[in-house]
């Protein structure tokens, strides 16, 4: 029963729910800039969860962990800024 309720299973369920939230946001509010920003933010949270849980970035040395967090911040910020231009 431990394999059903562990950290990776909880993260996988959270990712599924975040995907449903992204899909619902797109279906109901497509065409609005705010909806695009919400979808990018949800995607950023999903990528962070995947990197920390499944790719085990949190277990890496400090430099790699901060490099990956910086990369994610630059990419998501660029996508959000691009929505307004």
C-alpha cells in the first residue's frame, strides 16, 4: 500500500489536476491575455514539480539546483512578457 501513497504519487496526482486546470482555463477563457499568463504560471509550477520530484534536481549540488531554478525563471518570465507584446 506504500507504493500508492508516496511523494511521487502525490506529485503525479497534482500534475494531473494542474493539467485539468490548464485545460479548463484554456477552454473557458482562450483569447484573454490573463488566461495565457495563468496557463504559463501553472506550467511553471508543473515543471518545477517534475524537476524536483522525478528528475531529483533538489538532490544535486547547489550550483545545479540554482541554475535550473534560474533557467525556469528566465523561460517563464520571457513567456509572460511575450504575452503583452
